[in-house]
């Protein structure tokens, strides 16, 4: 069973694409004429010229809105596509869920003619700068320690990549881990937590003591005193990164071909 068959039920409500992050992803894709989205989820950041979405969770596939790109239920490690299937391949906040990172990134390189774009995060920066895991939920950070991939390792597996910082806006509409850094009450909402894998997979029992401390600090004003510097900021860097790996085209075909399975 795919992870998001059980964790992804709230995504259509809590994980709406943020236009500023979408613009960063689109800029990273550049002038790619066709794109494949791997680990696509509900398709939040897919550009209009997306040829195919690849997603292992049927729960997530069922939440894709009408008019979305065609989608197949498959995993990154075994993409049902021929070599050089599209100009670019994108993978947004997904590589930490893959069972074989090296195999998945090799598949991205195989099917991309020109470019691979990966949105991920640097766990070291996240742990140090994000108050929720630093001050209240260290067990969630400990869970992420087991699956987060350093950007430099991703870059090496991609054969080299440039790394770009992605600041998180204070009113981010995509409710991923640090999206509510200036809206702390949001983390007390079970529906919000259900859409954040590091919290959903850590489990409510483990989170309960830290959430109780957060609720008390919000009620007494201690959180606002401790984090007063954040309240004046419009964006923060808490470790989110885009990696862009460029390749020299090796084939001339521009058609998408789905590999036939027996």
C-alpha cells in the first residue's frame, strides 16, 4: 500500500498550490515543452504542458481535479516510460518517500531529455530554524531524520545540480510542514496535521505533549514573546530547496511513449 493511501485523504483541502512556489518551480522548468510529474499526488504544481503524472497512491489519484494531466499508478523506481520521454521531469516534495532513492533518481534521469527539477528540504536547516520541531515536536524532527535526503546527496545522484533556496511566504496556501510558521494555531488543527506527513506519520500520541505545550504557550502569549522576530517577516528560509539538473539531449524523439507491460 502506498503511504498516501492512508495519509493523503485531506490533501485536496489542505495542500493547495501556492502561486509563489509554483512560479519558482515553473522558472526551474524553464522552456521545457513537455513535463512528467513523478510522485505527483494531486497535481498541485503541474504546468499546463504536463504530459503524464506518475503517482503510487490511488487515494491521491482520486483527488486530482478534472482537467488534470493523464495519470498512471506507478512508482518512481520503475517508471512505465521509454528513455527521453519528455523535456523535463519534476518531483515535488516526494523523494523522501521513495524506497530506493538512487533507483528513482536514475529513472528520472533516464526519462528526462534535458532537465530534472526536484523540490525538497535541507533537514539540518529545518531542524535549526523551524520553531515547531525545534521547541515543541522534536520527535517529528527525529522521524524526518530517518528519511530526509541532504541536497548535496541528491545533487550527486543526479550527476550534478544547482541548488536554489525557496523561502516560505507567511500566508503560504500549500500546507506542507513549515507552511504555517507565522500562523502557529494551525498546527493545533488535526486536519492540517493530517496533510503534513512528518506529523501524520509520527502519530498523535507522540505529538500530544508537544502540542499541549504549544497550545498553552499560545494562550499565555509565551509563543509570541519567544518568536516576536518572526511576526515582522514576510518570508523565511527554513530549508526548502529546488535542485535543477541539466543534461545534454541524447535522442531526437519528442513523443511520450508508455512502456507496454506484459
